């Protein structure tokens, strides 16, 4: 059934269809619409789930760690400061091998307070052992959330479905909502591999000496590797039922492209327009959209960029002192490939600033007309004068 | 009181606590009282070590270790999941130290009891962060030496009254207990088990290592804490009905202080001042009990 939904609503519908059993969350703009709807679904009985109205994001994730360890399917949603507050428990959730699913609305971190889109919040959690998906539109958000449950439960790792603040969370689009019976076929009830059970008392998460800890960490890394192949199969199964597939990466006209834009999130949509305009002018340009960030789709990135000469990475984030984060990832994926393309790194759209088609075109020409990339990431669209003061 | 319960042993003897550790005695009696249909949530504390390293475990009930400040929240989630699975029988109990309760875990605890989550929160109180090497907490009493209140910088602030803080949340049941009064402890744990909603038990649990006392003095000193009115035994129902379980006045506080290395530096004048404080706290408690009698 098609309905016109906000990205936030698309998340909520997926969580309803996934039949999450314990939901725990704390409000933060722009995540609030997700949890308001789910709170209503729990109160009215539209979902047979318990909604915990906890006193912080830290407790939201802690309570889900308790719930998921007791053998039920769980969900939370957060953004920015809330995700940062959860940091310790992000590690805990993956270390405890709990398939918790979270929607994370990409928002800038303070100070100063800024509620608009920026990927630095989720990307700075890249080493926490969470699977991370970056979505382009509301349909993808809904589909990916359902797939995230199946994947997380298969490999026993938590998963984060990431969507851009406002451009996606608060934008209405037509979304096809799958039939509940079909979803049940795709995602059967949660079958925990372990749980707290008085009939079979076990201790979870206790002291681990160096004699065992390393193997446990290696297991997590292996599970991440497995998640990549599992996801491809899961998408296959999903496509059979629902006729939609996105890929861990999506290569658009990369085969004959000299310059490839590398994008994630809603910037991809804008980039598709720019691609069309540039192609019409005869430019050999492509797009590589990265959907799956963790585990890192190294092989897929290499394959898609096989014949490109240059890749222009658009980062709506920054690791201060090291530049755009996707750019670092792409360099890492390519560095041992003989004759790999040059990697150009651009930072754009920080803190909710628009990434316009004009800006993307500017990035294209800059990349095409330069012999070698600069050492550092290039910040695009910076103002030279702010409040009457010239920036040095 | 179900005294038969005391025969049931849900803790193994091979734990890794120090000799004379009050926290291990407290757990043993608590589990005897609650029985095997219990899930324990355990924030970081000495007990994270006492419970034993993987793949061993010192208790015979399901146990989930948790991050230091999450005792109230993890228990909320466990309870929610058990309820959804239709398990109304299992008791969820958080077992945290004073640091995990009075300090870093206070927010999650306050949040959980404000929601009246259906669980028992037990704080075993050894009056400092022992796991990390005897640092002061807001439970460390006036006068105490710790590694972060060393020398003449001994703690000159009063211990936070955690039971009153919980009582202010109007929870159905709050009580103090002490390892030297096991029958009282077991009765309170069983009473807590029979009540729904958020219940809080504050157990005084001596720590020979941190208090600088011989291990064989563990029980004696814990008992004296009650007998001097330093740690009164009482219960509060629904945030208003106070019952004092023991009205002693057998020793002056100096007797209790003299036995412990952590108080060695205190002068007679300091001890007189402490006596005043203890008297004042006790009078206040009596007034509350009378007011609601
Ligand atoms: C966030 C965080 N900060 C610090 C620690 C280190 N830490 C572990 S246990 C502990 C002290 C515990 O004190 P308490 O709760 O009184 O229990 P005790 O060890 O005295 O039994 C500390 C500081 C931690 N595990 N997590
Ligand atoms: S340090 Fe104290 S509380 Fe910790 S195990 Fe030893 S005696 Fe028990
Ligand atoms: Mg302590």
C-alpha cells in the first residue's frame, strides 16, 4: 500500500512491521517524530510492545541491553548529542552481541547548537561494532530497517539505520508499505541464541582475562565480515518478495566514467540530477553511492571504481585534523590496488548547509581540471566574511 | 519469615572476594531470601570481580553484568522483556555498590523508580569505590580516609542519605539492612519480593581491605554501626510510613571509630563532633517515625 510519509514515519512503520517488543527512547530533535508515533502505537495496542520512557539516551540503550539479553526484539532512535551520550553502551551492545536496531537521524553536534544535518555524529561511532546503513530516501529507510533486523539477528550485532535530519526525517514522500504477512515471511519472530533464563542460569558480560578476550573481539570482527555477505543474500530475499534492491553500494554509470562522485545519504539524490546534466554535456561522470558503511564494502568499492581515473568524495562530516571520513575509507579501500583512481576529498553541507546542484557541479569541474588532489580535504562553499570579519 | 529459605544456597564458596568481605555475605543472604527465580543485574563494582572470571560464576542465578551507571536502566529493560514473555514470577534485582548507586548510577536509579519499575534495587554499601582502590564516594562518611581523601584531607563532608533520597520518590518500599543482622536482612528481602513496583534495600557491608580492619572484625564492626546509631535499621513504606526496627544506643560512636584504620587520624574533638552529627540524624529519624506512627 502506498502512503505519503515522512522519513520518520517510514522508520516507525518498519518498526511496527518488524514487531519490535521493547522500545526505549529519549526525545531529541529531529528524532522525535519517530518515537512519538511508536509511543502512540504502543499505547493504543497497535503494537504489542512496551515503550520505556526513560530519563536519558544512555538509559534508553542500557534498558535495551537488558531487554534484548532477556530474549526480545528491541528498537531505539536518537540523534547527535543523544548518540554521543550512548557511546559507552554502543560498545557494550556489540560486545554483548545483541542485535539491537536503532534509527539514527544525522544531526550536527554542539556547540553551537545546531539541529540540522551532519554525519559526524554517527561516523564518529564507526569503531563501536555497529552495522551502519546510510539511506537516500524514505522508501529505502523503511526497507533497510526491516533488513537491518534480519541481518542483525543473523550475525548477532547491533545495527544503525542512518537518515539525514529534515531532508529525510521530515520530508514527505510516497512510500510503499509492505503487507504484514509478507513481512512476517521475510522476518520471522525473534529467536534469541542466548537469553537470561532462571531455568538455565548463565552469566553474561563478566570479567574476561587476556586468555579469552582477544578471541571474543576477533569473533566480532568475523561477524562483521559475515554481515557483508549475509546482507547481500538478505537483499536478494527481500527483492524476491518486495521487488526492491539497493545494494551495499550503488554504482551509477561508473563503467565508462572518468570522474566518479562518491556520495551517501540525501546528497545522492541531488547528485543524480547533476549527473544527468553533466552527461548531457558529454562529460564522463558517474556516482558511487555508499549505503553500507560498516562493515566496509571494500570489494564493491574497488570493483565500482575499477576504471575511474578520479573519485570526488563528498563528505558531510569531518574528522578534525584528518578530513572527510568517507574519503579516508575510500583511500583505505583503494591503496593496495595498482593504478587506482586519485581520491579528491570535499567537505560540504556541514551543519545543514545546502549541498546544491551548483556546488556539486563546481566540485566536478574542480576535480576534472586538477592534476593531483590536494593534501587536505577541501571545504566547499565557505564564506570569506562572517559578520563583517574577514576570516584569515 | 520463611526460615527454610536460609538452607538454600545460591552462591558458590569459590568466589574471589577478600576474606571477611561484607559484600559477599550480603549477596549470600539476599539470594537465600529471593530464591532461584531471580535475575541479577550487576553494574561495575567489586562484585564484577567477586562473581568470577569467564567462564566461571559465583552465583547460581542468571546474572547480567552491566556498565557502571546503568543499574536502574538495564533492570527496567529486563523487566519489560520478562513481562512481554509472560514471566511474572521472576524477580529482577539490581545489585550495585555505593558508587554505582549514590553517584554515577543515581540518575538511572531515580529515573527507574520514578517510573515505578517493578524491580528490587539493592545497594551494598562499603562506603567507597573499592574496586578501583578505595576512592571516596558520596557515601564515604565524615571523617574517613580514602586514597582520594588522604592525610589531613580526610573527608569533611557528610555521607549522602540515600534512603531518604529514595523515599522522596515515594517508592512502595525502602529499607536498610546490615550483614550482622541476617534475619532482618532476609525478612526485608522477602518482604520486598512480595511487593510490586520499585523497592530499595540499602545493605551496610563492611570491607576489611578498604576500612583497614582485620577480616575477622567484619561482622562485629557492621553490628556496631547499628548499635551506635550510625546506620539505623528501618523501613519506609510508600514514602511515608517509617518503622525503626532496632532502637539501640549501646555504644558511643568513638568505640566504632577506634577500631578502624580509616578513622585513625581523628582527634577526640573530631569524634565529639561526629557524635553530635549521629545524634542529630537519629533524632531526625525518630521524629519522622513518630510523625507517621
Ligand atoms: C563509566 C565508568 N567509570 C569508571 C569505572 C571504573 N569503576 C569500576 S567499579 C568502580 C567503583 C565501584 O564502586 P562501588 O559502586 O562503591 O562498588 P565497590 O567497588 O565499592 O564494591 C569504578 C570507579 C567504570 N567501570 N565505568
Ligand atoms: S575490597 Fe572490600 S568489598 Fe571489595 S572484595 Fe575486598 S573486602 Fe570485599
Ligand atoms: Mg563501594
